[in-house]
C-alpha cells in the first residue's frame, strides 16, 4: 500500500530541531514495517521548496537553493514519487470554474479525481 504524505511531514522530517521529527520518523517506520511505502507528488515538492527556501523573516527556513537541492535529493530517496495524471490540471480548472472556487478553497483533495 502506498501512503501519500503531507508536505508538513517532509518539512519536519528534514528538520533536526523540529520536536515532531521523531514521531514522524516513527510513523514512517511503522508504515514501512507493515509493507507500506510513503509517497510524495510534485505538489509536495513544490510546497516544500517554497517553505525551505523562503527567508526566515517570511516564516521560511532560509535555506540556499543549491544546498537545499542536495538535502532534498537525500530526503526523497525514502519516498516513492507519484506522477500526477495528465488530466489533473484540466480537471482542477474545470472544477474550480464549475463550482466557482476562489482563494484557499481551490486546494483540491486528490480524492476528487
């Protein structure tokens, strides 16, 4: 079974100082011990990049892009990368238009596809 993890899991997994890191590692180990495989998609990586490389003064982690890329490559070894289906963007745009979604309401759960 594959388990899609939230971007916050990735943020905390990669931060040695985060108090949530150890519980997250324990959950990821439990998933793996039961035959599961943690997964990420492109959106997770885009969100992670945005927070990790945003300045500390703007509620980011202030990481330099080249250095963070190396860190990210090491982190992603432990996750399957799930490719977005080709129709994802078109479906999302159609739903946003049809239901007149605006602002934060446009964050579509994958279960809608």
